[in-house]
C-alpha cells in the first residue's frame, strides 16, 4: 500500500513552505524510489518517485493524464506550453522547425560569443571573493536563444526583460507548488510585482513591434507574426518560449559550474580534454559530442540538480499503476529529483560519477530514471538545443577560468520555473592564461 505522509501540524509543513525542493531531496533520501501520497493543507497529492511509474504517466499512452498548467496560462497567455490538443499541435508545428532546424555549429558559435562576454564581465568585477554568476549566465543564455531562434536581440525587448520574466515566474512557481496554508501578504506582494512586470513586458514588446526591431528572415518571430493573431498569441508564445528556452539552460550551466568548483581534480581533467581540442582549431558541434568526459559530467549535473525539479499532471480518469491507486481529478507531482536520486539505480546518487555514463552516453538501464527534460509528447522541445548550448558554454568556461566553490554546509534551494540557489550561485572565478 502506498504510504501517506500528513504534513499538517508537523515540521514538514513549514519546511515545505520554506523550500519545497529541499523537501523533495529529503523524501528522495528517506523514501528512495517510493511513490507517496503527500497531504498538504488537507489536500492529498500523489508524489511519484519511481522511474517506471513516472514514465507511464508522462508517456500517457492511454490518454489518462493532462498537463497541469497552473498559473502559467493566466500569466503568460496561450502558448505551446499552456495549451493542449489541436492548439498545441498548431503551435508545435510553427515553432519546432525553428528549434530543431538550427545548424549545430551556429549554436556553438553564438553560445561561445555570448558566454565569453558574460565571463569577461564576471572576471572584470571579481575581487577574488565569491560573486553571484546567475545574472550574467541568464543573459548569455537568453541572448543565444534570441539570436539563433527567436529573431531579435534580447536588448531589443529591453535589458529589464529577464528581471520582469523572473518576477512573473516567482508568482507562478509560488502558486503552482501546493501550499499547506493560504497565501497572505507574501502572495499579495508577488501578485503586485508580477502584474507590474507583465505590463512593462507588454509595453516594451509593443514598442519592439512598432520599431520593427524583430522579425529577421527565417526566424520564429517572423513565422508566428505571419500566422496572424487568430492562430497565435504573439506575446504569449514568444515570452514563454524565451523563458522556457533560457531559464532551464542557464540553471543547468550554473549548477554544473557549482559542481566543478567542488571538485578541482575533475575540473582539471575536463579542462585538459577541452584544451586538447581547442589547441588545434575552434570547437565545433562534432568536437563537443566527442568529448565523452564532458558529456558524462553534464549528464551527472542534470541528474543531481535537474533544472525542473518536478512536473505535474492531472488524472483524467481512474488508474492503477502497481500498488498506486490514482483517482480521476487527482494531481500528480512527478518528482524529477526523486526519480533521479534512486540509489537502486544510481549508487551514492549525490556524488558525481562520470563513469556511470560510458562514452558520455546514458545507459539503457538508467533511462527510466533520467527525465530532466520530461518524457512523452510533452518532452522539452529544445532538449537537443539546450544540451549542445550547455556543452559549448561549459567548454568555454573550462578553457577560460578556474572555478572555486566557497565552503558551505548548506545549499538553499528556490524554484522560479527552474531550480536555483536561494541566494544565487556564488563562485570564485579566476582567469586562466
């Protein structure tokens, strides 16, 4: 029988309010691989930590589950990420060719241009102590996506765009994680900040349209604009594509940097691998895919600190998966953290072990417990793009700077669509000759 955990009146309730992601890690450690009925504020939620159960729900072959959109639809409008059925298929057909059709070497080239600028900025302000790197990495990832796929420069939408999107995401993540009690003042202030941010985003978006700064040939912007407002909410689609495209990639890169800073021997090994290729010629996509150690390390980074800590579904009908009894209307939280932290699949799951991934590839027996991009038809449409962009960024970072992580016994976690450190990723970066 599936265990039921009641949080009301227990320290777990306040811990969940403070940091749901931290609780997911603790549940993965204390109830590894187990599915749980988690009661929050008197409401039960099915928390899935078993890889096979997660795959069955996400692949949804029988059509028993639908994506839970939460506040995203209200905050960002209709988009590929907030629709289903025919509307989703229409938007998918518009956007997917622009995501998958990009030349791999173009992804590498522009990633390295923008991330090099980010590193130069971070190093220029460094005083030898730990500094937050998130803002610079966010901007580099957003700039890459805008240049290669969307069809405008991030500056054309305004330098405040990323900060405004972050304010909206904070409200959405606050509302979408189940809470054991009411919102109160914190929720009200998040709503005010998000509404102001959305208004600013829309005003600057309209200015960008009026000045015709966006819409280069063969860009996603041009394709969506040509489709017309009856088929596409241009603001909703582009704003969600922007945050979905840069936020998770930037999160993955900063977590990878954090892990590198904790293991100087591994960092040196990967740096040597990168420099053995950059000494001969600029890196291309094929070079990156042949760096097996770097690919294996990035798989470990995604496994230990998945940018998306959980995905949510609503049961459209009753279902039985093993001993898990799911009722129609139930909300299911698939813990990506829990699935990827199962010690029966990955021994010592919080340790980086690149030997888990022979030749830099995921082993067949691990596939059910590796879902950082989701699974099924709603799998992240830009997984290939994000993977290559992150590898290109990490290769550049390893070649250009040494990374040191300050000693700390506690890593606080927050979730704003992607999982981040609560006070930013604090790193010491030193330029290399």
